[in-house]
C-alpha cells in the first residue's frame, strides 16, 4: 500500500510537523542523515515510555538507519506515468491473466470474502497483483528499521511516528518481530499493509498468509465505504474505497480497470 493515506495525513498533520521541528525541547529531534539516528532512538524511547512497552522499545533500540528506505522514499516516480505507461510498467496484462486463474482456483476463498465483506474477487486480485505480484515480491527490508527511519526522517516524521507506535503495538501482539522484513516503507504481507492499517483492519494472524491478507484488504475496503453490488469504476460508488487504498490517481484507475477485467466485465 505504498503512499496510502500519505497525502491526506500529511495535510492534516502538517502544522504539527512544523511545531515538532521548532517547538518543545523534549520532542525527539528529526533528521535527514544517518548521523542523528541513534540519538533520536534514545529520545524517542524516553518519550514513548508509558505508551509503548519495554519489550517493544528494546526491539526499537535494535533497529538501524535504513538507507534502502530513504532511497526508495526519494525515488518514487511511477505514479507520475500515464495510465497506459503505468499498466505496462506494472505488468497489467500478467496481473489480469494470473488473477483470472486464481479467481477460479481459489473460488471458495473469494466467495467467503465476498459474502462477508461484499467485495468481489476482481479488485482484491488487482490489488494483490499490483502490490506484490501475488505474494512473489514482498520486500526484504527490516520492517522496524524502515518505519523507525521514516519516523526519524524530517520529511514525514509525524505520519511515520504514528506508524511506529502501531508497529510497536504489533510487536507486543507477536504480529511483528525484530526480524520481520517487508517493503521499503514498512509495508508487510501479500497486500502491503502499513502497521497502523494492520492494527485497524487486520482480521487475525500474519498478513504473510494470503487468505489473511485478502480478508484484511476486503475489510479495509468495506470500512472505507464499499457497498456490495455497487460499481467500482471512476464515478461509481465504490471507487471512493479504492481511493482510500492509495492516493495516486493512476494507481486508483489501474486497480479499477484491472479488477473489471479480472471479473470479466
């Protein structure tokens, strides 16, 4: 779920970011290089006592500054492509072909999900294929290090500080560990949930299980207004739920179009 909710959340907390960088003396100081990361961890841990457990903060202290995360964060360019370019880059034809096969082979799973959440197979398979190639590429960056790095980094520190607290809660629940690995921004599982979304929409168990991830994804869409039987193309009622998944317009249109093709419409 790369970039999911970033723009809306960034606008909502932009003022808080400015205060955090110039205000209270006891706030952990963000930075834009690796040099201050270790000191930031100490400051953050001191602030977090009482809100995060000692065990989770110990896991945080074992994190390292993730240069891979910063490189990925600064280099996102595919969302600037046209829809046709984006689909070609992401392998849209392959996603549709594989999605149709999985829709048939896992028909019972998708039927149970649709019965519970009202979400048909197409958009779920489109998201799954787009995010990780149906689980083939889930990332190999340490999740806690990625989230901690972005919480420390000044560019979007408030947003990722919130994600970091969620990640620490997931450590306490045994869903994340100090060795969990995923995508560069801290996303995990088959459909790439950020930690706070795991807390809010996870339906139990690890999202490295495809059924768990697909149920969580359907739960997310339902929570964002999905209505059973309504259309999900641009201008139709359920398109707003797809917009909630990712802020990039080209991504939203791609999911809607691929989902429609997978569903055979």
